[in-house]
């Protein structure tokens, strides 16, 4: 299996997703984010959001695009 060279993280957007989610007014819960993702056609639950935010789960390009849409940001903002 491929060894990730990004430390223990399996994605680079998770921490930014968590930051943006928490900074929404009022703050959005992981469950609410999962619900919003489902409303745009991405089958994801609260536990998957938690694993993404802490870097334990990979993010597909389709999911990344949906996160950007739900969080109302450009995709590039999630990659910084």
C-alpha cells in the first residue's frame, strides 16, 4: 500500500473544512455539514466528516467540490 508522505494526514483540506465549518455563523455541526452534503448528492455521514476533518479519511474530487459548494467557497480555498 502507498505510504502517505504528508505525515499522518490523508488529505490536506480537512483542517480547512473544519475551520470554515466552525466559523460559519452560527457555527455548523458536523452532522449539519453531512446533511448539507447529502442535499447536494454526496452520501456522507457525521462520522465521515469527522474523519475527513482530522485527516484520517481521503477526500474525492467530487466530495471536495461539494464541500466548497456547501461552505460557499472556491475549491482552491480548501487546499490551503
